[in-house]
């Protein structure tokens, strides 16, 4: 017996080497540096070791042709998991390349929950093809979730959960936990005969209780409920703050429609911040790292076009002052400095606002205090840099008036940048626009126009 | 009996109204719109209902003076939890204002894990004061974690976990789960007599097994291990991909030093993206929404100063061409357009790179493919916008040569922007610099200098 035990332990110890953490960046390097046959071998080794999430990230890091070759090595039974964990664009790229019979096989393994998630970015023809592979009951489920729109948590609620009536016994509840192995499963949800949510029983309380007592006696008074029409990021925050692993999602009639898990919350937080980061450059979190050139160019062209309109506005402002520019060429040399300092100062205020908005920390109630604070910081930095830049410019062109003009323009533009940095996102929020997306374009337009106008306007007054 | 049951259910049903989700943005609005006495009342109501995480966010959304007044309403036993969930700067602000005796009471409730987390941004004097309130054993623990630096997961590993020897019985393991109520607890970790990690037993397997069998027989072969010197974001990803709730953290000798939970991973992901977002404007994720004006101004001044150097570089480039500028003033009017289009195109490539790097998807192996792809997109968009802008400029100033000059400059600058957008973050990564922080400044310098140089250089050749 003792011998067997030691053997088991030493076997387990040997196992640890194979259990070591797979660092994504290392396998990305191994895979991307290999080519052709060698890459196929490296990938098939990784397939044995890595989880679906790692495989999804790896596939995304390959150019389109290599990506599809490696995809064909993924076993049919793993394919749904891997696609679930990919971004929307790379997933769609793979689906479009797959032959019909493989696609039908894949769709036959798809749950209505998966399809809801995918359908946000699938063409209707592919969604319909997938629905055709599903049974009547699954299609009904799909339609049920499809009632909620893309920003409501009801759409993405997890429908696999432990549900019992309040008059079931503790023993029945314990049996559920012994039989069913769900991710992030810590609660049993109680519903009445009409599927209305009644309360939550914690596994911890359940396994300490007397087997014959009723579940209704174990309802945990502190548990929160997520309402199905809450926004994704609000629900993720509710779950994070609750310190629980899962929360029930109920519709406005109190019916339990699913649960939200901490796993989902983590994924939503990541997606939300990715979308904010990408939005600052006018892009989308679903964008493929290796988009086909035409597709990538077309998407980015829209943003460049919007930016061009604002750039022409700045040019038109300069155009008002051709007269003074033709006489004092130093103005043309210095004018980018005024615009640039305003732009940077404004983007600092704007970024602080965007971060605060992501956490729900900005409201009409504190905007005046924020404005005062940012204006104070802007004025202080404006004064500092007005003096520095004024001295340098005055010395460079040996012209005191030039130093005074640029100093005043810097001070005015940086104060204006602070005001715009706070007010632009507030106004955008009021109209339900994404401040991370349009904020920086509008802000830059303001700081460019104000910067050029004050600088060249002051010069016109003082030089002409 | 039946009556009692119904009563219990209807009580539970009434409870639901009080269990409803607290939406952070709504309570922020209620709180920030109230003033003085009224605010104190609103806050004390919220204190009864909301979790520590919500209270932390609420306090951060208040200006400094109001924040400290509301802080004094927080009960002593809740204070550690609330501070744990605040950002570093606001937390430090509160600690600095607290009188010594309150501070000592707070520190006496602090765990070594909490202090490690706080100490990253505390002045040494406060850390020492906190250590003085701790027992010998806790101080030893603190020093143990303090061996790992701020980017290693070993520093933040959770030391509360279920640990047994492999020759313990299933019954002993089950007793652990019944007695101890830990967050994200799903595993039992097995260590040998020297604290070396041997393996993981899942709760699910444990509660199905025979009470007399040994834990060593239940070791789960698929569990991963996180190594203590892994970076925070790599560990968070390993945990997310593993589909588990917790993973063991082991040092390089195989000793189990703690566990990492999905809760920690979620917080790390949020912090990582916040820091990336803030870095794009030269700021820090710990920054207070309401920093004291002097502190806020000083921090941002550094970034403005760096930006000023690059702006002067752009100015110096323009200065080389004073001659042509004084003769063709239209050049001064149009030149911001060239720089701006290059800057936007470059930031699109850069943002795609930063997102990829955050997920470990960029390596030396795929950089050539990325460069080809981005250059293709840049050239295509460059060509499109060169024609559009060339036509508009030619028509505006009634000058075909001007149209040709700006068209060529746009094409060259946008192609250059694509190259810089890919190469700048690669080079920064090579030298372990944060691409989100310094990437955009370097990129803008490149696109400004290249843009002005090609535009005004071509004009010098063609006009003079």
C-alpha cells in the first residue's frame, strides 16, 4: 500500500513538467517562425497541449493563408470551442472558407448560446444555415435570446444552471451538485411554478445543512439579481463587485432567464477595453490582425475621411491669415507647436474622462468639479509652457513680440483644451455617442482651430 | 408546515426588490448631485446596500474634500475592503489624511497580502507604520511575497487556499470544503512534506469519490501550474484559457506558494487595459480623477515636455524651407493636412499592434507578414487620399503643381506611417519599453518630420 502511494506521488510529480504554464507569446513565436511542414508539426504538438483559448489566439496571429491551413489540423470536436474564443472577423474569415459539409457538421455541434454570440457579426445567410442544422427546441431557444439586443446581458445569459423549486430538499440540491459539472457553479437558483425567480442557495450552505430540510429555508439574503436589459459592462461590474461567481439574470416580469458567470464578466471587460482602445483610432475590437488588404483599407478609409474634413477645417482657419503668413514666415514654422501642445493637453483630459466613464464614475453631478480641476491643471501647465515656449521662440527668431504671441496662444489653447477635454465627452455621452471613438477627432478639431486662430490672429493684430 | 413554507417563499419574493442590481452610474449620479447634509444621507443609505467595490468607485468619483467627508461615514470594519478596491492614488490620498490612531486601527486589520498590494505605491514611512502593527508571523509573510517584483504574479498570489498531503483521505478533503468558505474555491492542492506541489484535486471529483480513498488517487491530470515569476498579464491569460477558477502558483523549486483566482485575473485584465488606455496620453492607471491641481499638473507636464521636443523637431524641419514658404504661402495653409493624415494612418497601425501585443500575438515570426499587410493597406489608402486631396488642393489654389506636390507627399507619408506603425512598437518591445506609452509620440514625430520634409522639399524642387 505504502509503495503504491509513493509510486502515485512520484508519477504525479513527473506530471508537473507537462503541466507547466503555456506562455502565449512563446508559442506564438515558435509557431510564426516555423514555415510549411515544420509549422504543421509545431502546431500539431501545440494542439495536444494547449487549451482552446490559446489555439484561438495562435490562429489569429497567423496570416490568412497559413491560418486556414493550420485550422484544418484542428479536430472537428474542438472546432466550436476554438471559434467561440476567436474575435468576430477572423472567425467569419474561417467560416467563409470552409466547405459546406464541414460547415454543416460544425453547426450541428453549435448551441443556441454560441450562435447568438456569433450571429452579431454573421451574414444572415450563414446564421440561417446554422439554424437549419438545429432542432426545433434549439431554434426556439435562439429566438428567445434574440429578443434582447446586442448590448443587453439577456442576450448572452448562460442557460445551463442549477434550478430547483423552493420546496425541494437539501438532499435533492446536493445531488444536483454531485451530478452536474458546470463552470463557475456555486449557486442553486430557486424558481416557483411559473419560473419566477425566488432566491439563491449557496453550495457552501447546502453542504452544511440537514439533508431533509427545505431549500426555501436556505435562501441567501445577500444575493443580487441582474436584470436582463442591463448593459453588458454594467452587469460585469455588478458581478465583480458582488464577490460571487455567478448571478441570476431575470427579465422585467421576474422570470429567471439564465445566469451570468465571472468567466463571462472577464471576457466582457476585456472586450470592452479592447473596443475603447481600438476606437481611439477609429477601429473595431473585432478587426482581424491580418485583414485582407482591401477590407482593411476600406474600413480605415472612413476614419481617414472624417479626419480629412477636420484637417481641412484647420487649413481653412490658417487660410484666413495668408496675409500675415506671407510677411512673417516664422509663424508658419512655429504654428504646429501651438496646435500640438493643445492637442496633447486635451487628450490627457479626454483620456481621464474616458476611463472614468468606463467605470460609470462621471455624471452631471460631478462635471463642474471636474471642469474646475482640469481647468486648474490646464491653466497651470499652460502658464508654464507659455513661458518656456515664449522664451525659446523669442530667442530663436530674435523677436520679443513673437515670444509674446506664441506664449499667449499656448496659454489660451491649453485652457481651451481642458474645457473641451471635459465637455466633448460629456456632450457625446448625452447623445449616446462613444467618447473613445469620436472624442479625439472633435477635440483635435477644437484645439487645431483655436490654436491656429489665436496664434495667427494675435500676429495679425501685432504685426500688421 | 405548508403554511410556513408559503410564508417563507413570499418573504423571499419580497426580498427580490431589495436584491436588485445596483447600477454604478445611477448611484454616482444620485451621490454627486447631492450636497452637504443631503449627500451624507444619500451615502449612508448606499453604504447599507452596496458592496465595497461600488463604494470604492463612488468615493473616487467625488472631489477630494467631499470624498474625505464621506469616507468618515464608512464603518471601520469595511474600510480595508473599500481601500483594497480603490486605485492607488485616491487610496494614498485618504491614508495621508487619516489621523494616526485611525490609521493604526486600520493597519491592525490589514493582511500581509493587502499590504503587499498597497506597498507598490505607498511611501516607505507608511508601509513601515503598517508593518509595525503586524505580528511577527505576518511580517515574515510580507517579506516572503516582497521577494517578487511588481510585475511577477508570485507577489500577488493568494495564500488562503486548501492544502493537504496526498495521503490524506477523501473524507478529510470534503471536511475542508464544508468548513472553509473561500472565494473562487474549486480545488484542493496537494503538497508533499517539503511543501512541493504534487497535484490538484477538483471538488467535483472529491464529492463523488469514496470517503476512504486517498487524495493521491484523485489527482486531476489536466490541471495547469502558474510559475511565480510569470508576468501578471500572462498569468491572467493562462487562467482564463484554462477554464478553471483557480490555479496553483509554484516557485522555481516547485514549492506551492499560493493560488491565483479568476477574480484576481479579472482585476488584472482591467488594470492592464486601463494602463494601456491611460498610457496613450502619457498618464498612469493609478491617477486620481480628482488629483490635487499641483500634483496633476506636475505629472502631466513631463509628457507635455516630451511632446514639445518632438514638436520643435517638426518646427525645425519646416524651418529648413523658409525660403519656399515665404514665396508660396499656400504651402503653410496645406501643410497640416499632410502631417495629420500620416498621423492618423500611423496610429491605426500602431493601435492594431498594441492590441495584438496585449494578447501576446506579435512576435519576430509574424512581423514581416504584418508589415506587408499594413504597407498594402497604407499604400492603397495613400493612393486614394493622395488623389482626393490633390484634386481638392489643385482646385482650391487653382494650381496643378500644388495638387501633384501634396498628392505625392500624402502617398509617401502614409506608406511611411504604416512602416513606422509596425516597426516602432516592435523596436520598443525589443527594448522592453511600453508601446502604448511612447509609441504615439515617436510615431507622430516620424509622420510630422517625414510629412513636412517631403511636402516642402518637393515644393522647393518644383517651385524654386
